[in-house]
């Protein structure tokens, strides 16, 4: 049978459910209060609430078939026209969740069909793009893991954002920052979520996280004797599931909005992108800037 260029069979992408974690931690949210936002997830970033940006991104990812938003305040979404329309037309499904992020993930995993993979990200991932998600899920699908998560090398982040403060996990040869992207690929991935519930409070303390894998792992970690691949093998044995780290080539993938400095940085990045992509003015008036920065 004769074949023609471009006629080769293309394997379809697996259809993921996407879960956006949009809850609040206990206590006052000073960042949201200072910015005049009713909720951290709804902070205005270049004219668009952060949660709306993440929803918009996931709608344009070929892997994603269903979008679930877990929030402690679903009534607030109706104040924002785009989000209200998404809820009304079924583009997003709202799940009220007031427990910890890890327990919300477990709840969704328990309610989903066992053969449906789950992508988890956060509402404060304001710089997330379809390209980042596609890259991450493509790499994850090429592996044999139960659970994959995204990382960005410290050298890449510091080269792009030298003044940005991030939490780094040091390994031999390189340190990494998380990218708030997790792919629960198989029915065995719940073990990773269950482990997460035990160590969630240590997410900003890398040495405490290493301690959860045993005294030897902690010693190797403190002496910088573990490289990333060795660490994943140890993690897989401890958790009882195959864990894969996916280094991402996008420095922006590590920038979420945890503090005021992050919010200022994100607004500056998106404002610069919008200005760069805006059409040149024909006269004294500026051309229209797209609602969403590409």
C-alpha cells in the first residue's frame, strides 16, 4: 500500500481530567487582602483573574478532556463573567473542597474511573501555557511511571529571573524548583497522593521532605550525594509507585504567586509580553492588546 508524506498514523493523545486546586489555607490571606481580591485564586493579573488564566490555558491543551476546579468558595466565581459562563456551559466543573490540597486530590482520584489519568495544577500558576502542559504530559506519557511531576532547574530559573526567590531541592549536580504540575497516570498513583498527605506541610522544607524517605536518604540528601534519577528510584521504593521527575525547559513554569514579589514579577512578565505582541499603532492611539497574553 502506497503511503504519502504526512499520512502516517498518529496515535491519539490520552484524555486527562484536569484538576485545578483553587482553595485557601487557614487564616487570613494578606496577599489577596493587599491586592483587593476576594480570594487568592482570583487575584487580578494583567486584567484577568489567575484562575481564569489557568482555565483558559487548559482549554487549549489537546490532552485535556474535562476541567475540575476545587475551591472553598465556589460562589465567588459567579462575580467574574468568563468564569460564570464556564460554569454555566459546563466547561468547568466545580467541586467544593475545604481540606488540604493532597486530600482534595485523593477525593478526586477516588471518584474518577480507575483508567482516567489526572493532571493536577494550581490556580496561582498564572504563567502556565498550553506549551508547558503539552510538553509535560508528552514526556510523562513516554515514560512508564504511575506518577510524574514537573521540575525546573535552578540554573535555568536564575538565568531568567535572577532576583526571584524560590524554594529549591538540592541534588548532586543541580537544584530544582517545583512546577505545580502532577500527572497521576495509573490506578497505582493514589499511593503518591496518600504519601503527599503525610508530607504536605514539609513542601517548603526540603530536608524535612527528604527525612520522610528514611535516615539514609536524609544523609545522602544533606551531603548532596543523590542525583535526581537516584532520588526518584528511592522515592518509588518508599511510596510503592513508579515516580518520574520531568525537568521542564521553561523558567516561567516554576513561578507561582506565593508572595507579593511573585505577583509583581508575574504582572511584569505578562505586561511585557502583551506589549511585545501588540500591533504597532497606526496613529497616536495604541493598538488593542489581547485579553490573554500568549
